[in-house]
C-alpha cells in the first residue's frame, strides 16, 4: 500500500448502474442484462442489491 496501489473492486459507472436498473425494471433477467452490457452477472447482482437498500 505504500506504493499507492489501489485495492478493491473497480467502481461501476453511474450510467451503467442506471441502465442495469432500467433493464431490470423492464423485466430482463440478470444473466441477459450482463450479456447485454458485457459485464458479469455478479456485478449486476451487486448493483441491484445496493439499489434495493
């Protein structure tokens, strides 16, 4: 950490988060959202879980 190495997950862009929520509201499945946006299903699940809080 002394060298300025950033730890943790890369942040998800706000525009991508909004698009995920919109697609889910339209009834699209999590795996299909991931394929459409070219991201992992776990990222989609994490963002949707955070949005429900």
